[in-house]
């Protein structure tokens, strides 16, 4: 099921879902309505659409679902729906383009007779000649493009005026991994033609007219029976091309309408009619992912391709874990997790605070992906011991150590000189070093059965009821040191390494943050407003706020001035780190700069009272360090999921 109603899914919000009388579309409607959204369920067949409506009403959603007939290939039908929505609701908040067809007929009887069990992927699939099992015609290819791409495009164009009246507009284009531009598993490259790939991946100059020209070229080559010789996909040709065009169009729209959240998503290999119910995931599981994007916070990402809940590349075929299996209309085998394509040879990373805990494990995982990593630590002895430990794991050629104190500009300059002389550039900077800004009495904490039980629970609500102030001491000196390390230390690192990061062809900055930095934890509405104004916020403004915070700390007026009282400096340091991440991402659009909360991980900062192992926690910063070049930037992640900076 999708999550409970988020802040964006408020009352009087309206959605349209195409292709919704069954399968994914139907379940998307149900989950949106369950979140309090008024949903217009659409279908070509009026009888089937009405039956689907009655089914939803029978689930207790009578007041939240209505039906309207829609054929996305028919401009008059779309215009009729737009008039209905305008008359009934006066605006539209969410458009989910789900309607789609495969553009081919699959001989499922022959597939079954081949002896391959669809829902149990196996190497037998390598032997299958999928083209013998599918029939493609020019007419079906044309219909596929008209439905999957032009149908969605017409819907968006027709509903743009109503979406612009929303205070939280969302467009979700249900896509597929078959729309990726590069490698296509056993089926070869989805788009072998390098020119076509280049055009569709040039997000800066790509236009709708260019997409039209490519699609006309594709149909012409289809008619001339020259798809393979011209570098078009041979398997499910129109389907793959339609999804690639849809993905490209998503990026055009996101750039054109920056206040919208416009994304495309592969919901996974879901059991639907399009694959004769041979998928791996249920429709309930598949629908969660478009619904999540429909309910994204206003500061969520836009112009991004998601595979299920994870950010993915528009280009590269990533090696996916079984639970991430892709939305391909034919089965595909399970592959073990491997390094993503961004982890190539001759790439260099620096990780701060890396002699133990999450930092150490980030180094290990990056080095295991073929990245040369500079492990840093304040204490030279501990850093050297950590280095030897990694070398003992067989990573001798991928790890080096350099002393670093992020609170010391001279120490940072020494490290930057080392990296410049040794490697000539830096590809990845992970700002992990951090302290909590307080002294914890862990003996007293352990003596409290209620506190230890709540901390051990996998429940943030239970942990939130702990009176932590009973177990900690905060001083002005510890608060100042916390800001110097957590925020200014990371800021100094970024400023010192910018010239080297700019020499990378794939620059990544990952700021390890915390959910404690969410703005909802700062009572002051003024401070929240300033830090959340990504358009006008500056580094000078952040400095002014931090000086104000320290002054209020000295005057013992944190509570009256609307600052957090629990782990005050830590919370504020992470909030400004998050804000600074957004400033940087805007300033350096070719970088991928993100912040991430790795979860409540067992580390020294919480006396190993966390829920997750350091291995589990480190996965998430590493994922962002290895993001594809077309991945998101300026985003806050909670573990692997996109999250809000506020709520």
C-alpha cells in the first residue's frame, strides 16, 4: 500500500488516471482515493469503466471516485474530459499517464510450451528467440506510439491550464526500463543507434519537434523493414521507442515547468494483461510507486526516472536486485547486485570521518566498486589502523589514508594538495564527519529500561517519546564545535575541493545528513521559512542564522526564540547542511549534489543503540556517490527514498 496521506495529499485535491479500468491504473486510483484524493477513473470502454467505478465504490470510496470515458488517441475525447474536470473541479492537481499498449501480439501459448516458467526467472530465457513469439506490424507500431507517447502528450497539453491552477501540480508518466537508451539485458540494446541515443539524451537541447522527427523516422524505417539495419530495437520495437520518447519528453517538461513535479517511473515487472500476468509483483506493489510520485512533497525531485522507488538512469541498464525487477512485457532473469556503470576505473573519492562506523564502511563499499578512496581521519593512528583493516580485505590498490581535521583549514588545504598531486582531480566527495554537539550519559541511559526499550524499537514514534534531555548535557562550547564540524567543516571541504571536482566528468558531492535536520523540528516559523526558500537563500543568510542561534544559546533563550532544545546544535547543523546542499545544486547544475539520512544506524554517536548496521547505513551515501550523470541533484534522501526537506 501507498503511505498514508502526505502533506501534499490534502482535501480538495483532484487526480486523473488514464487506462484505469483494470490492472495498475485501477489500483493507482484506489490508492490515491485512499489518500483522500478525488480521482477521475478513465477508460476507453464505458461499460468496463463503470464496472470498475462500482467496484471502487464497493470498497467504501464512493465520495472520492468518478468515471469519465477517455480514449487518449482521440483529441475530442481528451477535450471532453478536460471540460468535465474544469466544470466539476476547476483545477487538476495530479495527472497519471498510465494508458499503454505493447505494440505487438505475444504468443503466450507458445511461450508456455517452451517450458520456461515466467514468474520464476531462469537462464533458460537466454535461449528463447523472443521475436518468434511476437508479431509486430506497422499498424500496431503506429497505434503504440499514438497511445503510449502521443496520447500522454495530448493529455498533458490539454490539462496544463488546469494543472497550472494547482498549488502542488504533479505529472506522473508510467514508463518502463525498456525505455532506457543503452543496454537491454538478454534482448540486446534497447536503442542501438548511437545518434538516436545521443539526441534523446541531450536534455539541454532536445525539443518536442526533434522527438516527432525521430518517431517519423522510426515509422518510415519500420515500413521499409529496415529497423535492425538503421539501429532501432528489434524486439517490441514500438514499445521501447515509445517509452524512450516518453522519458525524454518528461525531462523537457520538467525543465519547462520547474514549479511542477514531473517524473517517469517503471513500476516493476507487474502481473498485468500486457504480460499475460507473468510478472513478479502484484498490482498493489506496482501501483505504490506512481502513487508515491503523485504525492511527492513540493521540494521533491522533478525530471527524474525511477525504477520502483529508486532513482535510475535514463541511459544505462543498471544491474538490479530481484526486488527491483523491471517493467518489461516479457520475463527477465534475476541478477545479483553489482557496481553501477558510474563506478569506472580511475575515479577518485574522499570520505571524511572515515576511520570507523559509517565513514569506514562507505570507504569499503566505494573501493569495492573500483573507486580509489582517500580515507581520512583526525587521529593519524586510528586512520592508519582503519587503512590496514581495509587492505586486509583485499582492497590494497583502492585505499589510501590522509590525516584530516575538517575544523582546521590548514589540514583541509594539505589534503587538497595531496589529492591534486596524486590524482589531478576528484570525482566524489562524501562529507561524513560529524559530532552530536552534546555529552551523553550513556550509563544513565542504559539504567533506564523504558529508554533502552524505546531506542531499540524500530519505531521513530517510540524513540521520540524518550526524554533525551535527562541523559545529555549541552554547552555553548559543544554547540559551537558541532556547527564548526558538521556544517562549516563540510562547507570548507567543498570550497577547497571545488577546483578538483570541476575537473571530473562525473562530479558527485554527498552530504551525510539526518532526519533531525528536517525543518519541522525547528519551531521558529521565520527560521523555517528562510531555510526553505531555495530560490533566495544564500550562504550569508545561513551564517547570519547560525550567529543568531549561538547568541540565543549564550543567552539561554533557545526555547523562547523558537530553536530546537533537543540536540540543538546538531539539529540546526543538519538543517543548514540540507539548505546549503540546495544552494550548491543550483549553483553547480552539472554536479550531482545531494544529502542523505542513512537511517538510525548503530554508531558511536548513539552508543550503538541504532536499528541498522553500518553496512546497511553506508549503502545509501554510496548509492548517491554512484548516481548516474542524469540522476537527481539538490534532493534530500531518507535512506534510498526521496524525502522532503520540511516534513
